[in-house]
């Protein structure tokens, strides 16, 4: 009997979303337009390869705005910042470019709106994540973070009829709705955000993984350990039927023992991952006999976000 054909199921959509693309291009264009160095508060996106590439081109990554020399230029990352960070930058007379993803900005607006209406806001997200810190910073006196299931019992609200939930944009859809159900069991009048907070790209990548996971003994997710949406893809793959799933930044990080007895490998990547890293992984798998690649398409993304206005005004006209 001939051996089973080794194959790869390649998820689509995968990789860069519109918000990440916008943020990375913002730093690239800032370097071209203003020259190095350009300071960036936190990692512009959560991907090792992207950060190292931009660092080589002259970007300097800092943890806080007070590390940036007075009067210099700083780019705020795609994850967003709190008003306190904007104030700190203004005090230091920094020139700022805000590369916050517009979908994160939407959640910031929601937080401000409901705080103004004196709601208690239950923010579902991961403690310590930059996006959560930025959103909570819009209305710290109104926001309570709900991360794990045990956090639900700790929530204290002033008026159970004026409670709304918001969420980090990069969470697992299923996990978020599980947390919402737990909160609603305590607060039956809990209101939903006016529109979905979990971003389209996060949802689309999870749907694509769900569509192929049951056929895969192994799913490899290209992405960094500090990337929330990439880590969620690993969890979703196993929950949807894959025998195993692992997160790797680069092809060489794959342990060849993971391939033992595996005929079908699923491949996808987080929303902050350039596709060149996925192509490297496909080439690595092809060298080990996984030469058949079938794309599993569940959506075609055509969303594009304009660059930040403070950068656009200084860009040279094309041509």
C-alpha cells in the first residue's frame, strides 16, 4: 500500500489585517519622510519579525513616551493609548503620529460615550494587554476589567440597569461570548455594545481555522507569543478538532517530532504576520514531503484604512 499523501491546508484569510498594514506602513513612511530615528511607543504590532525589520531601518522602540527626547517624533502603536499618554507626549512637546487601529479607536469612543452617560463598563480582555490599558484609560472610574471566569463574581456595579460590556478587539469570539453569558447571568439587563467590538479580521481568521481544523492532525499558527489574536488561533484550532496546534514565529522553530504520523497540516497566521513568513513555513514543510497545498477560503477581505492624517499631510504626492 502506498503511503497517504502529505498535504497542507492553508487558511484564507490569514496574516496582515488592514489595521496592522496601516500601522506598519505608517512607520515606514515616517522614516522615509522625516528620516531616522523615528520613535515608536511599544511594539508597533505584536510581531518579532516586523519589529526587528523596522528597527534595522531606524525605528527606536520605547516603553513610554518619557523615554523619547523632547521635541522628537513618536508613533503610537496599533493597540492604542490612553489620554494620559497623549498628555505625557504633549508635556514633552513631542510630535505624534497616532497609528491606533480605527477599530480600536471605535471601542475608545464607546468607552467615552458610556462613561459620559454614567454606565458601569465591563471590559472583557486580557489584563496587561496594551489595548486594554488604552481603552480602560479613557474612563478609568467607570471601567472594570473582566479577564477570567472568576473575575465575573468580583464585579460590583452601582445600578444593574446601567451596565454595558465592551471587549478587546483580538479575543476569541467564543470565549468572549462565554464571558458575556456569565456576566448576563449576574446582570440580566447587561447591554451589548452598539456594534461588534471583536474586529472583522480576528473573527475571519478564527472562522477559517474552524473550517479546516477537523481535517488536520496538526495546525501551525505563525505569530508571536505576545500576539493575542495569534494565541487565540491556537486555542480555536484545538477546540475545532485539530489533534494539536502550535504557535511559531519562524519555520525553523517547528519541532520535527510534531510531524510524526501527520498527513494533514493546517497553516495560518495571526493578523500581524507578513505573508513571507508563511511562505517560508510552506517551503520548510515541502522539504519534508508536504508538497500538496490546498487553500481553504472562508472570506475575501477588501478593507483598507487611510494613513493617519498627521502623516498624510506631509507625504509627497505619488509620482
